[in-house]
C-alpha cells in the first residue's frame, strides 16, 4: 500500500485543541455513546452481557468515533493516513482484549486494572514481534494523551472548584509546585540530565504517565528517556494499586 504523507496543516497542540473541542461539541449536541460493559464473572456473563448485541453496538460506535478522530488527527498533523487506518484497529482490538481481561470479577478482586494488561500485551508484542517502522511512526501517543487531558478538563465542574474554595486551590498549587521542584532538585543532585529530570518531576507531581508524555512532547524529549520514566512510574504504581487497598 502506498503511503500518503500529508502536509502538516496544524501544529500538534492546536490539533489537540480542535479535536478535543469537536468531541465536546458532539457530546453537547446530544450524540452520546453508551459506555460499553466489560464486566463478567462466568462464560454465561460474557455471552449475555459483554457479547450482547447492544453492548457490541456500543463498542462498535466507540470504535467508529475514535477511529474517525484518529484519522483526522493524522490528517491534520501530516501523519500517513493509510498506515494510521491499519494501525488503529489493531490497537483498538488489543485494548478491548485488555479491558475484557480486567473486567473479570476475580481479577477485579486483585485490583488489577486494564492498564496493567495493556502494558503486558505491549511488552509481549514489542519483545517477540519485529514491528515495521511505519507502525511505530503512526502511533501518536502524545496526541491521544493530550486529547484525553482536554476531555478530562470537562469533568472538572466549576461548582467543585467553588466548593474547594481559594484555600483548596492554593493547597493544590502549593503541593504540585513543591513536589515538582523537590523532585527536580533531587534529580539534579543525582546527576540526572535535565531532560529526564523534567519528565520525572512532572510524572511524580502531576498525574504520572500522562504528565510525563505531555512533558516529553512539550520539550521534544527523547522517547527512550520517556520509556524509562513510564517504566519507573508503572513499577512504582502497579504494586501500590495491588497492595494499598489492603493497608
């Protein structure tokens, strides 16, 4: 298949703003997709709930929405659309598999989330299959994370901000800034280079992997260093997710 490399229409950050607001406008217009269920405890549950026709329609509608915006993102940022149209369905199917595994009642009882299964699946594929270079090139990880952050902002209700009050906002600001600067200072004391220090500081002070990816995109950071930070966050977070509920 011939690769189509489009001219860049918008910078990535503006693409995020455009696509994020387009999704928000769709929801405001009343086009809301029911959230698919992936919860099951037996094979009968799997058939009657997860593989029920209405639930499969929701999964398909969700796929269609994200696929369209994925292609639009590739178009606006100059990615290869042909390859994006091949890559995204594969990633989506793997994501559904991870959600199905995490949806099992017994696994939920162990506090194992879909992100853990996604990580395991990714590690298995990345270390056993030689992926073509074009497959990796079209994986716009930063783009999706940034769009997710825009959508996450819509869940912050203004009334909740008012409820927290000025002291709550000041407290949040002080905590984030103090943790960020302490982490950055500690990294410099440990002779870690500035690029990696920035990613680590953002990860530990804000929202983990998402913050690290967003920071790497903002500073045009090395993807290998970003992988180190993501691994560090997950190695720390996964045991906490499993054991902290019992403490």
